[in-house]
């Protein structure tokens, strides 16, 4: 029951927990949304709520208090009492997004429980009573509250949150159905006409609240009244208060297309007011308004304004010891998430302080608070163990209590959960979701997808029911890209593909794709990640055509989704499918080439490089270089995960970049304690593989010794040997490590490992041999003997090296020219081993002291050093011997070249990229090329 008495006016608005009132001649307040079970009435004048603190009303001013089904009404007896003074003490800021409003009304509306009945009465009484714009505005706001209150039976509707409830009605295509009778009634048209014809007489408070009510009732922006009200707003923004700006920002969010000019004015006024605020004097309600308004307009603020907002938020939160209003905490968390999304440095608040604030009010949290706090902190990577434990405890208490009657409330509680919950709690949650999932709408269903990912759900019954619900709502899901993304994220998990109904869902999505003429580019790109993995023979024409049109329009995140889908197409592919994939890849390359400078995160960059340059094996070096040139933007400030991912990329690509490698070296040196020997050894392996010695090589060497001596046992024996060999490739020879590796105790450990592992120990034997060879050649001062000659001889005797040589056209072409240059096959050897240390050479020849070629015989080779002959090693080098982006030998080839030169060889390199160049396309040019390389001094 609602009660608005004539001759009395108060507008009390909970905008971000800030009570804003117009109070003249006011003696009544009503609230259309607070549940009656929260209240008890006391004749002594005390109003008590389970959610509100006990509050003493000034008894002389209290006539009576009572609670109806959906509202609480207070009568104030004394006209001289300032309502503001009373209400600030008595009414808490509990419900978000809801307006507690009464305004001067010409009718007694106490007998109406639904909007249509009220509008019919207004239509009848309007014939005999004069109605001002102010009074009409009050009625329209009441109609809005009654209309939404009448929808409380919908299990999925978040009735506590006005903007969210409005969005749900839109998503489920229920807004027109729910509000059609209201918008078409004569009473509504009458009120609308009164407001439209007298807009200038309305206060800014009335105007903003009425505009929001009309928008949430489903009126379109192009309606003449709405357009007139927005035009009026343009002139009033400069004088608006923060709470009015917040209402205005909600109005702008309700539009399908935002009024950019008005948004700019709102932001400008917001910044002006924020600058005037004294942090030390700011109340919780004021802070909440600022934080919520900042959240609403975060994506259109300048960086300077956003930084100022972050500064204010940090200062205010760091000065408070506890928070009495839990809405403030959830509002802060949402703002922190937005600031992180905008790549702003963000709010500087210690994690232990945030943890303390959450623990301090966890027992007062409602399901929607839990959802906002948990989801925001997860998104901003601040969901630490202490916060997680507090929120999970509270959410499980609420679920077990049985008081949660709606699926939306249950899902909100589940947002606090993650994979660390116990098996019993997981069963409880899964069972609860299964029983109530049939009540879910588009928004709740997408939130359930988030939760199923977070708790790592593998329950086939739940997944099967979830897929059925997605099929049911597919038409509406496709129209809302954020919800679609959440659902596809879960469906793309491997466990979903084994569940019955998955193919049916695939078919249903394709049917929608065929039926709808236009689907957003974002939807197509994200659908492709799901649909393309099911392609066996050919990409369906409808999907292929839309991808060809969409890819040139996609931003980088959308390109990522399409690349993910293409990467899931199973091989082998028939010719038609291969052609389709190549065409799509070509468009993707062109798109990325134009947008490469827009990459704004390390994860996105990783995805681009992996998908294009590793999975698709795109050969465009210019595109690769353009992508890799973005890494230095992120490698100055790495996380451990980003550090490892970047090492993986460089390893797999064999990519040489001193800037990136030096940044990684700095990170490894400064964080070696956190990395430990296992991760630090992987860093060293990457450097050795690429063959790059960092600028801080001395620091790297010292840390290697320190970590090896402190925790060598964390590596198994093969990895320890590989680690020391990698150091040798970098020409880092720490004597303490080398002496320990070639000690009697360690050699005995190696022998024992070889005996215990039999034939599977080939890697250990080969690594130890290479390490021994490197010590003898490069560190003679250590006086380590060469004790692997017999191993090498045994290894050679296992087979003819010619049989293991891959006789490519490249090698055959080189040999045919070499015969001509040297004068025949008797002047060179093929697949030869060097004496003593047994390096395999592609070709070898012998030159006299005067530079003439000599016959290749065993005796001449054995006595070459005594006779002063020059041994020449000719190396055939394919692309795999070089870094991908530079004509630079990888680490193992650099070490081989050093060792050959130490042994007295002249090393002649024949790279494939030179041999197959245009300059050497003719036989005479190739002959001159080899002659120049072999006989030049």
C-alpha cells in the first residue's frame, strides 16, 4: 500500500547511499521497495530493521509508524520540524539504485497496489482536478516504483537494483510486455503531457528522477518528451549536485546511443565538484556517490580525471578504520575494477587494509554485495586468500540457511566461490544451482557460466541442463555480447564437449546465424571460437561469409577470438577447408598489421604471437617484428607469469631481441629468490638457445653460482647437467660449479644414474660428453681430462652418419658446386668427424700453407698440424641454425664454431638464405661464392 498525502512534499533519494531531500511542508515519506520483513514497529517511536542500526526517532514528532506489504510509512506531526534533520538520523542508506520519493501529489494514492489501477484513477480524477508538472512528476515516479514492484514474482529479476532490473527486462525482451499497458494508458499520457508542457518549472531533482523513471519504464530516446527533457538537462548540468549527476549518468546508461555532448558536460561537472571535496570531511555516503559516478563515466574521463579519482579513493579508504555501510565497499570494488581496466595505475590501497575492511562487514553482506565484491576483486586480481575465506564463509552461510528464495540471490552468493572450496561445499552448491537453474534468465545464466568456470564444475547433469537453458535463450543471448562471451567461455572448456546436447547447441547456434540478417561483429568473432572447432570438412558458407566481412572490422580482442577458433580446427584438412583457412588468415594478418600499435596488454600480445607465428606458422617476418616490437612496452614491469610466457615465446620463435632479453635479465636478477633455481635455469636455457650474452652477465653468473650451491637438488641430474652446459654456451664458466660437476662424487652419481636408467639415459650421456668437451677446449686451466672418447667412438660405430644425414636438395647442390671448385671428390670428405672431440662436419678439405687445395687422405689429415696445413670445415646451415629474425647463429652453433676454431679449423659457413638468394641463382655465381669463402685469407 502506498500513501502520498496532498500538501506535503519530500524527495528522498538514495543515490549511492547519499540522502538528498527537498523538504518543505513535508510530513510523510514512503518507500516502495524495502521488504516488510526487515521492520518491526515500536509504539515508543523506535524503528528497528534487521539490516539497519537501531534508531531513535524524536518522539514528539512521531505520530505513528506502520508497515504495509511493500512500504514503510512515517507520519510526522510537527510541521515546524525540519524533515532533513529527522531523516538523516532515521533512514539508512540500504537499497542501491532505488529512489525513496514523495512529492506533492493531487490524489490520494493509498489504495493502489499496481500501476495500471493508479493510472486509471488518475485518468478519472484529472477531469476535475488541476495538476502541476511537479505533481505529475511525483505520480510518474510512483508509477515506476509500482510497475517494478509488481514484477517481484519473477525469480530472475534483481528487484533490489533498478538499473540491473531494467537491463534484465531488455535482455529477456520483457520490457514492452511488462510496461506496455502502462505506457498506453490515458492516465500515463496525461501525466506525461503535464510534465512535458512545464519542464522549466520542475526542479533539477524532479527532472532527473522523472527522466530516469520514464527510461526505465521503456520510453525511447526519440520520444518527444524524452528529447525535451534531455535538452533541458543540457542547460542544467552546470548547477547539478553530485547525487543529481549520478541520476543523470544512470539516465545516459539507459540509452542505446549515448548523448556524447551531455556525457562530456556531466564528466566536466563531476570533475569540478570532486576537486572541491575535502577528503578528511567526506562521509561514507558522499564517497559512495563519487565512486559510483566515477564507475558510470570511467570510460569517457580523461586520464587526468581518472587519476584524480583514484587518488581521492585511495586517500579516503586509507584513512577509514571501518565501514558501516557495506554498499560503500562494493562500490569501491567496482570502481577499482574499472580503473584497472582503463590501464590507470589505480587505487593504492594495501591488500591487508582491504582484507580488514571486508572482514569487518562480512556478516552484514547481502548476496548482491558478495557478487559485486568477489567478481570485481577477481577481475582486478585482488581476490586474496583472506578476502576469499571471509566471502565464502558468508555466502555458504546464506545458501545453507534456506532464506534465499530466488535464483539470482543464489548465484550472487556463488560468485565468492572458487576451486579451493571443499568437496562437500561444491556438492551443496552444484545441487542448489541444478534445482533452481530452470528459473534463470539471460543475465543469470551468463553469471552461472562464470561460477561453473570458477569452481571447475565437471558435473555432467549441471552442464547438460546449462546447455539446454542456453539453447532456450539463444535468440536473446546472441544480442548481448558480454553475456555471450561469458557463456562461450564456459562452453569452450573441454569438459563441455563430452556432454550430451553439445552438438544440438552447435546446430541451434548455426540456425540462429542463418535466420538473423545482422549479427554484431563482436558476436561473430566470439561465436567463431565455439563453432570453428566443430568444422570437419568445410566452414559453412554462412559463417565463412560473415567472417570474411567481419574480420576487417574487428578490433584486436575480436581477432583473438577468431584466431582461437581457427587454431582448433582439426587436421588434416581437405583442400577446400585449407583454402578457407588461408583466406581468413590473410585477412587477419592485414587487420593486425594496421592495429599492432593498439595492443595494450602482454596477454593480448602473447595470444597474437602464438596464434599467428606459432600455431598458423605465418612467415611474414615484418608482421612478426611489428608484434615483437611491442614487447618492450611490457617487459619493464613484468609479473612472474608474464616473465615465463615471454621466455616461452622467445624460445619457440628463436627470436633475437637484445631489448627484450636485457629486460628479462634485469627481472631475473632482481627476482631470483622468487624464481628459484628451476625457473632461473629456464631463463638461462633461453639465453643459451638464442645465443645472447646479457649486459648484466656478471650478475647473472653470480646468481647462478648462488642458486646452484643453495638448491641444486631442486633439479634432477639431467637438468643440472643441462644448466651447466647452457652456461658454457654463454661462455660463463663459474669454477666452483664446474669443479663440483667434475668431482669424483658427481661423476659417480652420473654413473649410478646411467646404470639405473639403462637405455633411457642417452640424454645424460650426450650432455655430459658435450660439457666435458667444452671444458677441455675452453677451460684448459681447470685441467679437466677428456674421458669421453670411447663414448664417441661407440656412438659413431652404431651407424654410418651418411645414413642419418637428411640428403636435401640444398646439400646436393652445394656438393655439386664444391666438386667443381675443389677439382673433384678426392679433394674433400663428407660427413666427417673431427679428431679427438668428434664434431660432425658436413664437408672437410685441406689447404696447403700457400692456400692450394690438397688431396683428402687419412695421412694428410693426421699430419696436417705438423705440416702446417689448414683444415677447412664447411658447414651447411639451414634456417633452423639461425634466429628467426636475424642472420645470427643460435647458441649451440656458436659454441660449435668456437670449438672448431680452437681446434685449428677454418670454418666456412654456407647459409641457405645466401645460397638461394637472387645473387647466387646461377651456377657460376655459386662457384665464385664458394671459391671466395674457402680460399680467402
